[in-house]
C-alpha cells in the first residue's frame, strides 16, 4: 500500500486536463507511440470533439521513481462539467490527492474554485500545476498571485508545466509520489469499496469502477451493494491499464474494476459502497446520494415508424448511463415518444447527439423544462416537469420553481454585462467579491428554468469566453407561472409548450414565433404562428406563401428527372413533422431552444 | 387511364444548324448524318413492331428535336410512310380499326386516317412555300413553329438563327399552305425583358389567331451555354413575384382572347385543338419514342434511348434496340408522377380513377392539406376531379407533394 498513489486531475474546462493525462500515460510507458490515440481517457468521439470528459475513467500507471522504488499511480479522471459535479465528488472521494491544473493564460476560473472546494472537502493533498506556460499569453506571475489570494494555497508548492510540450511531466510524477500520501486502510478489515463509475460492456455486463478502502475482493466472493442490498457473485477483478488487466485480488488502497454479472449500469449507483455479503462493513462509506435529473424534455422520432427504433436505442443507451431516465410519453402533435430526465443541458445535448450519431435516429426534442411544484386548492402537491401535465389554472393555489445559486467568476470589465444578464434572468440576492486585482466572483440566486434556457451561452458571449460559471441547487420558491402554448395555423404544437414565469411569457413567445418563422420553409399557403396563454394571443408571426415554383416544360424526356427531384423533396418532407397542414422541420424545434444571440 | 388510351409516336430529330443557348434537348450540329439517321429510325420501328403493341393503337405522331425541319420533305415522307406500315393507327372516330397489310412495297403510299394528329416542329428559318406544301402532302397536319419571340434582340440573346421578320413570314406561309392547326412557341422571362414587351409579343402572336400557343418561362438548365452565361454575367431570372406576374398576365390575356389555358405553359383555341400528343405525357398514356434520347412509356415501364447519334446509329446498325436505360415504376412512383403531371393541367386528377389505380383516396388521406389548399384558392373540386386553379398551376410541383 506504501507504493500506491491515488490521484485525480481537476481543472476548469479547457485548461488541459486530458492533454496532461495523456503525457503522464506516455511518460510512464503504459503505451507506446504507435497505439497512442490522443487523449486516451476521453473515449467517446463526442468527448474528443468537445474537448471535455463526460464520464470519468481510470488508469493505473507503473512508475519507477527517482528514489529507486516502483509505484502504482492510479489516475482517476473526472468529468469536467457542472452537470456532473456529483460524479466528480465520487471520483475525488476515491483519491488521496489532486493535481489542480490552472491555465497560465486564463488563471483561476469558477470551476477551478468549485473543484478546489470539493477537493478540500475530501481533505485531499493539492498540488497546483500551472499549465500552458508555453503560451505567449501565459502570465505565471499573475497565476501565482491568484493561487495565493484566490485559492489560499501556498504558491511555492506549484509546478510549472506545458502538457502540450511535455515539460514538467517528471516533476509532476515525482510530486505525486512525494507529496500525495499513500492510502490507508487494512486488508484485514471487512470489505468497503467505493463505486465511482460504471461502464457497460456488451459481453461482460457492467464493469464497476471502484476504490477499495478496506478489506479485499476476489473472484468468487459474494458482494453486496449497500444502498439496496442486492448481491452478486464476483466473476473477475483487475486493474485498468490501457485495457482491463485481470488480477487475483483487489486490496485496500487499490483502484480497479469488478465484474459481477450486473446487467446494466442502472443496477449500480455511483457513490454506493460494495461490501461482502458474509462479513459486511459496519456502515457505508460517506457521501452517497442518489442523483436526480433536473432537466426534462420529450424525445419524439420524426417519422412515427421509427418509434420502435427509438425505444430500442434508448434502452441501449441507458445501459451505459445510469443518470439518464426515461418513460413513455405521447404528444397530440408529435405522436408517441419518451419523456426523459437529464442532469443538465449538456447531458441532454450528449444524449441527443449520441442518439442521432450512434443510433442514426432523427429525433425532435421538446422544449426542456425543470420540475415545477404546484400546490392545488385542495392541498394536493404536484410535481410537473412536462407542460402537458400542467394543472388546471383554476385549481392552482401556488406555483413554485427550483432555484439555484450560480457562482460566476470574470474579469471586472464584464461585471456590468453579467449583472444585467442575471437580472434579466430574474436573479436575486447577489453577492460580489473581489478575489484579486481586476477579478470578481459574483453570485446570484436564480430560477433553474432561466439557467437551462439560454443562460450559459449568453454568459459565455457577454464575457467573451473569459467568464466561468458553476451552480448548485438550493430550494423551491414561489413564482407566478403560466403555460405558454405555440400554435401553427391554429393547431397547438404541444412539444413547444412551455411553463414560464408570467413576466417572461411574452418575450419567450415572441422569440419562439420569430425562430419558427425563420426555420419553417414557405409553403403554398400563409402560415400563422402564435404564442398564447390560454385563449389569449400574446405573440404572432406570419410566413408568407410561395406562389410560383412550377417548371415550364415537362414532356417525355423530363418526367423521370422531375420525379426524382420530387422524390428527394418528398423524402425531405418525410423528415419534417406535419402539424395540421404545415410541415415543420426538425431544425425549427431545435431553433426554439436556441439562445438569442447565436 | 393507361390501357384505354391510344398511344403516341415520337420521333426525335437530333440535328440543328446551330445550338440555342437555353436548349437542353439533345442535338448535334452534324446534318450530314441525317440520311443514316432516317434509315435507322425506320429500322428501330421494325424492332418495336412486335413488342410495342398498345391496346388501342396509335393516334398521334410528333416530330420534335433538335430541328425536324432539317429533314427534307422526302425524308419526312419516308418516316411517316414507314410508321404507317409498322404501327396500327386507329381512327379515333371510327369503329373499324385499320390494319396494316404486312407488306411494305417501295413507293407505295398509304394515307393516315384524318383524325391522326401529326405534328412537326419547324424552325421559322427553314420553311419555304414548297417545303410546307410537301409536308402537308406527306401527312403533317399540325405545325409547331419555334417563334420564341418577335423581338430581334431577344432572339439574338437566345441564340436563335431566325429573325422576327422570318417568324412572321413563316406563320403567313404556313397559313397559305393550308395548315389549319398551327402552334407557336414563345419564351418569356428573359433577363431584362420588360413585361410590357412580352405582352406586345403576345398580342402579335394573337393577331395570327393561332390554334395553339406554348408560352414557356425561360429556365436555366444546367450545362446549357445560357446557364453559364447567366452565372458568369450574374444575370438574373425574374424573381418569384415577377415570374408570377408574367404567368398570370399571360394567362389572362390569352384566356380573354378565347384560348384555354390547359397546361402550365400551353394554350389551345378549343379542347380538340389541345396538343393531343403532349397530353399523353401528362396522362400517363403510352408513347413510343424513336431516335436518340427519345423516351418511351408503356404500362409502368419507361425507357430511353442513348443520347448520342453515333452510338444510336451503331446500335441500330448492329440490330439492337438503342436503349440507354429503363425503369420499372413502382405504384408509389406512378402515383407521384400521376399527381405532378395532372396538377400541371387544368383537368387535374380524376379522384375515382386515382383511387382505382392506386387504392388510395386522396380526399381521405390528404384531407387537411387539400382543405387548406382549397380554402387558399389553389385547388378546386369539380365533377369528381381535383383541379388546380390558375394560382395552383403556378405551384403545381408543390401541389404534387401535398
């Protein structure tokens, strides 16, 4: 155990976490240049394209230190987005130390802080790394100042590095060995292993990623998940090298995997404790909670024939994503579909993109919603995350919506613009804190509904990318809520209905009308688009008809060509949704979700 | 709809003295090949004699091009005589179908029944008094004159080799030669063409009291010289509103003058003066196309010849049908064609016939859209037919996708 180190890299998005992980892996020689694929820990295409890690991952690095001893360094990667902060916390709970990566040009950002706090909560040894020192815009002095003043860390403990150029890598590895404490715990105690991730393997079922704190586990053991007391027989345990590497046993202090015939990742809870059926540990490891989705939207196939395909794909997708939930839903306008719950908007984006890319589905997404709480006249309390289930307004006594506390960091010059945005988003109870010269930390309480609408895009835009943002849920607060519907030529498009704050309804309706006007192609007749609350029209736009499209000549030699052209158009039309007599393309549904200034 | 209709015979004469910039029909500037071509078409007729047997015989012949008026009167006569020999031409007015004799004696001439429509496209630059007289003697009873415009600047822009004056003279000559069914082709919407100039052209055309008028909006077909010229000189076709103006005004002036606007671009003095041959294309009637690039249709099959005179001559010379490709249309494809073709015509589509043919009731399946289209004045329901209004005809392609 003396020769094991468990650590994570934490960083604000784009501060170079994946690149550093790659360098550490290369340096320790787990893989050679030939089979090296950039950013190994980010397995999915989407992760590589977006440059963020969606799900965590782990790898064991053998390292011969300068002191002549061999070590196993377990690098546990963490997801880099606010939607997945609970997963981050479970990964951190599996470590004794972290590398806190800070971009030499950008300095400390909101997630740097949020992650640092998480690491501090777990009493982890923190090694600040100033990355990207090769950049012309690097300002190491300023970052050192921030480490001192904003993070409250000793700037002398930092290491300068450029993961891209490979500088500082050995120093980092030495610091991991020297400064991060070895794990404690005893192999003789009853088994206590923390689940920090789970992946689905079509041949083996669920691969449980865990950190063993006490005791040990081997093939043949009967293990128990403490949150629901389900038991499984262990088939295999091992370490993560580039592939899984089978081992006799996983012991206290080690990080590795367990395969135990668990069918889907949904049977496993991140943060749960694994123990032995026969000799259980007295209590689970601390920090477990069940993550609940906060953003909800319905997914419909564009062609109703594809419903079964969609159902199959969701089932398959769900195998690997325990935090995604779904159930059947149906829409008068869009037919059969599914109501889905997500951890946040990024999570929603990822699910949508993977369904389209990996499962080749064309889908329509309804406007995302948070979960509202309504108290009715008769005292009943309803949670509503689907505008279709909006209660009869006459029966509502009180409506409430979830609030979050948003923490934002930015250069001082953007303060005005951000405050304006937060006010527009109904932010309240602001507090402000100068964390360093010219840098401000701003905090607001805001309705989650405003945040999921287009806050993040606009925040990035008004801070020109220099602002960073993090949030956590706080409570439900009373709010004046209304149901806003969109009508196309008089037909209600229920997938576009939204529950909104009364004061925001008109602006939202206008935006939706404008977006639809831009996206719905002209048709042979005029199309009226209206936003309404109940029977009252609050916004409208009109798409004029096109009036001439016919080809002048159509004789014997033209018919086949013309038919082929029409067949193509017809196929395009099939990918649109008919609402009454109007064909609405998928892009129109998506456009309604987009922010003002894309 | 298909079986009960008589077939049309189309002969594509793929020769021109010069190419017009806008034209995308297949033709070559090598008139020296015409004699071989005529022989080959006659051989091609022989290939189809046993296989192309429409239920009710043929009742139209159409010589299109290219420039059919590059054929000598003798060559034309050879083609018509051969066609008369190889195919069955029923007189639609007669209960006694005529049968060909099986012999084809040299120099023997057999006449066509009077009601067979035999159309020939002619270039105004090619018609002399004698030539017209000989065409008539050979059996041609309908002339389609490629006037295009009465404005020399536009004629030049389009690349026509005749002048406005020649066009006027050609129409007079045709009348003098005794042709009682004359159609004029005109083009509008040329870059920079003022609508008033176009209406003047129309008035001029009307002064000849033609039995038939085809008024085509200029379209830029890819690979034509004009297409390249438009993109190079960034010339523009009329915008949608302007194009609609041209279309609506053309229709108004011609219908006011007593013509029937029976297809997007076609007008006839009376029902019987509609182009019977062209109607076959829009009604899915059978037709046999001979000559390079010609298209044929029978039952649910369509095929077309190689668009290459030399290849055509070689194939036919080698005793083979010069077919380039063929397609068998699925019911779905036929239904789509039936819709977009019929929406081009004022007759529209017969709902019961459509139902019999495709097993689908349009009024049921597309009710909401059809209602909307009727409310918006694009469709009408009349005598069991769903018909495009004038505004509907202007968007006929989209109506087909209703």
